[in-house]
């Protein structure tokens, strides 16, 4: 009988089968098959990813998944990276840690991005999770070296401590010395964001020398060259390393010591850092270049000729981050040398100057596009672009999955024809059928959004600035992009109509950010009422939005779906339709 | 509806650029303000022929370029007129989209580098970019020329007091404190680095006018 067949697979068998299913999407599908599969799956799910910490409450997560070992949380919206989210908006991790401390004694991995982490949270982590192994704080803030000291002192089995791009307050505590002498388990340490006062070299050297499994080490700017060589010699099995400050003059003893240290590191595949590097020292790394797959030179102010020399030593390069000093000529060299290149990011060295200080144009990107067949991910800052170049890129790279172009001056037209760049970006979405992330820039009309709505069916994240003519633009995107999860918009003439017409779409997305657009507070209230499972947050530091004339537009709008209802930690400048004001702190 | 939203909270108003109330023009207005402050026309670099704007410079007893009418397309020369009132860039919050982490890193380098140096911008006709150099770093004209040659991939001609530069299409010129464009090399080095506000490597026909003055 069919019914008996369904339940004849025992719990143990199913659990074993499910253990091979790692991706969240697949797990979610599995849990929707039937009630018994839902039950089995929820008991054996070990890893949780929460893309928006306010979309669900910790209690709800714990209730459904009682035996989680690893959690990843993201807090503030992406535009917080560019100072568009005022301080104090939210993203506090303490409530999560507090709940999980009781419910998940075996939690061993916490990964956070854009969240506010306090020393209290870190101390709670140190105290509550006996087998804690992995702590990643990406672009976080709110904690100091005191909190790090607590982690160092208590987490005997810590394998990974990664503070990438976080802001850490220096309380002059030598927190590294808090790792006991018996502690030997470090595998990955990233402290590149720390200031010069926050790391003691001797403690660092002692730590490195007693951790034989150390494979990734990213130090901060303040470690001088001779120390760098010492540390490398202590950890010859490093796979990833972030190099440090280079002294001004070439000293041959320091150079040969460094070159020797690098040549010992046979497993080194990824290099970054290079702050203040002097080109004369670059040959010290030539011995490892042929094996390098990832190179981050985006803090190095070395010029094109030296960059070309370096890059020509790295034929296995898959990932390159660099400043626009590389220039078109450098990118051409890259295109001819690095056929395995998958990801390219070019950042501007002088973004606030009206004139370019390096000869980098769209030609460089075209060269890489034509020369590197495996190119999938692009982030490119430049000052001019043409539809022709974009079409060339699109046609030569149908396998692009991330394309983020930032033409520094808003509303810059095609420099050859004076036209908007609609056709160029249209070609990108038409040809690159697997595109999941797109950032637009330059002069763009509603047309580009029509193309995006029509072709970008797999697009998950779209960033738009200074583009479009009317609500129609927003409407095309919301009605056409089936896979859209995150949409962030600034300074575009999009307003109430498109938003209200596509209200239902917003529940299928993770979040929508709109700042300096044309949405009225009335529309926000209406949307809020129509869609109870959306949190509609109006972020406005000018005062209560309804104290202004009715047609006044809101400053910033952040809409996200949530099963947790309105949040309890909203600051005074976040306005919602909240009727029960007793909940507001 | 408004009645259900009591205004008990008085939030601290942070200094804010108040965009216009007219919601349909909101984007246009902010862009217009932005564009005006940026003085886009002046800074727009083109590789094709420029528009009809022209500059004429005063002639002094030192060798100056009679006419800075720029035919080669780099509109940088237009700045001559506007140097007295440097365009104030209305810095748009969060644009270009660069993380604070990276911005701070760039800025510390800038301030470290620019204290104590004599930085001037260098442009070359036909090159779509500028460089900044620190004049203090060079001991005299030969070093300066070598650096410029490396930077812009050209050769400076042979200098003579009577004829200016011979043997090269490219001529190094500078703008002095009076706003005049002068030939590099006429005055002693110390005097030059104190007077020089910016450098321009002129090409072709403009250079022919040199030596005829006075």
C-alpha cells in the first residue's frame, strides 16, 4: 500500500541520506516533501544561514532546528558599506547569542556579516560554547580587543578567527597573549583590520610557532618586513598570506631574507596586503608567483610597469584584485598571461578626483574579457564606457555570473555616441543567462530596466544608482526578474506606483532598499497595511515623516520580508506603521 | 490614517541635505545641483574634437604660449579659466560605492604623501589621464624631464635658450602663479618649482608659437 511504502524508510536511513545534502535550498525542498521528512530533516540540520537577521527570530530558529552546530547571520543592508545606513539602525547579535547559548551548547561556528557585536557577545560566546571552533566577523563593529581576549583565553579548540574588515576598538589589551601556551589549534587567522597598537609581535610569533596546522594568516599593516620573514619561516605550510609594510629603501639583507622565506612556502596560493609596498621588493615573491591563484593588490600603489612584471610571473592566477594603476596596458598583459582568470576587481586609486590619474578605460576590461575565457566575476571602476564595449564583453562571455560596473561620474553617457548605456547593459543581461548579480551605472533610461526584466531571469541581486526616468523602470524589474532576492536603489525617480503595484513581489524577495527616490510616506503606510509579512522601515533622520506635507518623499526605505514581525530594537529615526508604541524602546 | 501615527518621538535631526519637496522632480533636482557643483563641462575629458570654448592667455616678456586653444582634444586646458574659482565637488554620500575600509586606506596614504611635498598635476595633450608629481623630489630639469618621459612615454627635445625645444613634437610647459603658461626651462630651477602650479606637455602646432614672442 502506498502509505506504508512512504514510511517504510527508517529514520536512520533518511537521516543518513540527508547528511549528504548540504545546500540550504535542497534541504528546504527535502523538508517540504512530507511531514515525516520535515521532522527528520529539522532534527538533523546542522548549518543555518540567515540572510537577514530580522527575517526570523532566534527563538523560531531554535524551535525548528534544535541541533544546529553552525550559524551564519547577516545584519545591515549592503548599502551600509557606503555609509547610507545611519549608526544605531540595528543588526545586534547579542539577542541571538543569548538564545543560542542556552539552546545550542554544541554550537561551534558563528559567521556574522555587517552586525553589531559587543564585547559582551564575545564574552558570552567564549563562555557558552565548549567546543567553539570558528568565528568570522566580516564588516562588523562594536567590539574591542577586550572581547577578543575573552575568545582567545577560553576557546581551546578555536580553529578560525577572521575579523575581515571589521572595526575593532583598541583597548591596548595584548589580547594575542591571552591564547594559553597549550593552545595549538589555529588554522586560519585574519587580523588585517587591526591597527598598529593591537598586535604584539612576540605573542604573534609564539602563537604561529606553536600552531602546526596554520594555513591562512592575514596580518595587519604594522608588521615590519623583518618580522614578516620570521613569521613566514615559522609557518612554511601557509596557503594564504597577507604581507605587510615594506620599508622605503631596498636593503639587500632584508630582501634576501624575505625572498628566502617566501621560497620556503611551497603551498602558498594566495597573497594579499601589500600596503605601502615598494616595487623593488616585489621580486622577493617571484618564487611563489607561478603557483599563485589569488592576488589582492588593491591596497598597493605600484604602477603599471611593475604590475605587468608581477602579473607576467603568475600564469595560474584565478583571482586578481588591483587598483586602476594597472591601466589598460596592464590588463592587456593580464589577458595574455593569465588564461585561468575567473575573477577581476579593479578599484579606483583616486575616486574623488574629477580627473583620472591612471590610464584605465573600458579597453582594459574588453581585453581581459576577450583574453580570459573563464572570466565569471567582474567588479570594475572606470570613468568611461561605451555600448560597443559592453556588447563585446557580453558576447564574448555568456558565462559571466557577476557583473558590477561603476562608472565613477553618475549619468555618464556612452563616450563614443553620447547615448545612454541601455543597449550595452541590455546585451549583458541578454547574453549572460546565468547572471546572478548586476550593478548598473552610467546614463540609463527606463529601457535598460525593460531589458533586465525581460532577460535577467536568474538575477538575484541588482544595484541601481542615478538611473531610469519613471516608475516604469522599477516596475519592469519587479515584474520581470523572477529570481530577484535583493534590490538596492538610490537616487532614481521611482515612486509609489511601481511599489504598490508590485507589493506581492516584495514578499518573494529578501529585501528592497530605496534611498533618495520618490516614495511617499503614505505609500509606505499603505504597503505596510497590505502586506503584514513585510517590515516596511522608513529611515529618516529629519523627524517624523507624517509631520511633513503629504507629497514629501521619504529619505530611505528598507523593506524586507519577515516571519518575526516588527523588530523591538528600532532606533527613533526608523518609522513604521507600528500601532503599539509600547514596543518601541 | 495620520491619526494612528502619534508623533511622540522627537528624533535628533542630523544635518541633512534637504531635497526638494516636489517629488517628481526630486531626482532631477538633486542631479542638477550635483552637476552644477561638479562643473562637468570643465572636467569632461574628450578624445574627439572639443567644443567651441577657447582660452586666450596674456603675453608676458617670458616665453609664453600665445594661444592655448586646444585642438588636440584634451579639455584640461579649459581649467585655465576656472583655476581662480576651483569647482567645488558636491560630495554625494556613499558615491562612488567604496567601502569605508578601503576609503580610509586610500585617504591615509594621500595625507601621508601630500604633507611636505610640492604636488602639481601633469597632463599631456592626447593622454586621457593626469599624473601628480612632487617637484621637490627632483634636483633639476634633467631629472624632471626623465620622469616625465617615463610617465608619458615621449621624448623632450633639445633645449636652447634662443629656440626653445627642438627635435620633438612635445614641449613641456607650466602654468605659473600669474596664470600664464610658460616654457619649462627658462628660469632657474628653484624659481621654477616655486612658481609652477601645474604642468602641461603640449603637442604639435601650439609649440611652434614659442620663440616668436618678443
